[in-house]
């Protein structure tokens, strides 16, 4: 089964069903290293996306664009902006298409990653959600089914958190704390893992 707007809609609903406790946890994590509003961004953003999900078009690219607009409409935070930009990047790659084969997922995630790097200024290795996405892209390469891709993504997101746990944050407000961020999870990385876990 290919990736379609219906698949996207199911994913939105799965995240929205769990976004309130997820948001509370992310706010707590973000409060230690940043503005403490990451969870608010997730809650507001995904609930707004859910409010338009029934009306998403069959055109997968246009559906992603509508999701991007819904996310950015209610969030001016850096995370919300990057989420919107990533969805727009995927939209450009898939406009006019109604079915996306799963082996294209890494390329779509790479387009999203490149767009976030260009806009956000962070680099791979800075201990951000970019590192989680990089791990997921590598792990899902060559996977041709939703089940295989999801299993690989779950393992990769977990592995990225473990890999960077004892490293310092190098970007954003968290960099101010320097070595004190060693032994702490980056909230953005946890957000990526949490969204993937919702699908699982």
C-alpha cells in the first residue's frame, strides 16, 4: 500500500490523539533548555492540522501544503516554522501525485531536512531534531513497505537519542548551558521520536 492522503490523515489523527500528554512532556523538557513552549507548539499545531484533515485533497503535495499552512497559522515558534517548511518541501516534491511509494520516503525526508537546515541555521551534529531525521533517513533507505520503514524509523529515533545524550547542545538557547546539557535529551529530538512512536 502506497503513501496517500488517507495515510497522512491517519498519521495526523494518531498524533493528535496523543498530543496533549506529549505536549506536557515536551514543555517540561523544553523548559530546562529553551522557552518551554515546544509542547504548546505541538498541541496547537497538530490540533489545527486535524481540524482541516477531513478536507485535505487527494493530491498528496497539496495536502502537505495545507498541513503546512495549518501548522504555521497557529505557531510562530521556531519548531512550528521548521515543521511548516519541511511540509512545504515535501509538498514541492509530490505536487500532482496521489500515491507515493514507500521507498521514496528517505528522499522526501531529505528534502525536508535540507529545507530546515537552510532556514534554521543548525548543522548535523548540533544535537537537534536534524540528527534524528538524519538517522531515520539512513535507516529507512531501501525499505519498501510501511511496516519495514516504521520499524526502522523507531529504532533510528531511539538510537539518535542514545548517541547524542552525553553530547552538549550546540544551537539555540540550549547552547548557553554548554556542557550542562550533557546527559539531557534535546526536546526537538524527543518530539521526532514521540511522533514516530505515535505511528507505532
